[in-house]
């Protein structure tokens, strides 16, 4: 069980690195926003596994808040892109 | 037994997340990247939360994990729709192998107007001229494409 938890942490960390790669090389701003959304989903998963590993249920509240913030950030970026504004990809 | 199930759920969830991250790096344009990331990430979060709920086996944790899952399932499609729409209107370039873009012939990027093909066939050629251009294009263009 411990091994599986550590393995999940490792896989999620590699996924975070891949997301960062897309955020750096992403050719346009929407690509980076998509990478940011996936990154916060991965963070929700990592918080869940950490709550499991440390037997602390209150970390799940943090996961709820992170999911909420990521949704608001994505909607905000979409509004910003659609309404226009100075973009510097 | 329940530990094995829980470990399998955790592993499957993180593997789906990994597939989503791999897709976001490897796929060619914005829409295909979103197709990889949204579905893979929401299924990954679902499986991970199921594993967490199996580990604790308490009502409070069930409520929280179901809340997280429900929230992710509600918001991921909305966010993907918003960012995909914004990306299309901003003018990202699609993959060169894209075989069908049904919005392109019916959408006027200058006036930010969408006219349906049905209306055009029903009412004939008279709707063509006022629809795409003239006074509308200058105002709409400066409004939406600043």
C-alpha cells in the first residue's frame, strides 16, 4: 500500500513536470491556460493522496478550495481573452 | 482486500492524470489538447477521490469526496467550453489535418456574428448583404478584437 501511494505521487509529479513544459513552450495564451487548469487538477489529486497518507481529513477542504479557484481562474482568463486586451504571447 | 482495491484506484487515477499530461504535451493544437486534458483529468480526480473515500470509510469524508467529484464534473466542461470558445475567437491556428470546421463558413470574425446556413437558404440572397459588413463590421471589430 505504501509503495502504491509513493508510486502515485511519482506519476503525478511527472505529470506536473509535463504540464510545466507545456506552460513554457505553449505557443499561445489559451494553451497556457489549459495547462494551468490541468496543473490545478493534478494538485487536487496530490492533496487527496496526501490526505490519505497523513490520515488527516481536513486536507480535503483544501482540495475543494483549489478546485474552485482553478475554475474561477479559467473563467476569468476566458473572459479576458474574449473581451480583448493586450496579449503578449 | 479493500486496501488492494484502494491502491488500484489510486494507481488508475494517477495514470489517467499522466495520460492527460502526456496528451497536453504531445498533441498538435489547442482543441486536441483540451480534448485530452479535460476528460483525462476529471476521470483521474474521480478515481483518486474514490480511493481516498475507501481509505477513510467515514461519512464526512464521503461527503467531501463526493463534493469534490461533483464539483469537478460540473466545472470541467464549462471551463473547457469557455476557454475553447475564447481560443477560437482569438484566432488560434487549427491542426493542419483538421477535416471539418463548421464554424468557419458561418462566422464573420469582423462583426463577431454567427449566421446560420438554414436562415440563408430560407430567405434567399437578400439577407446576405446586411448581415456581413457595412456599418456593423467597424463597430463590432473594434469592440471584440481590440
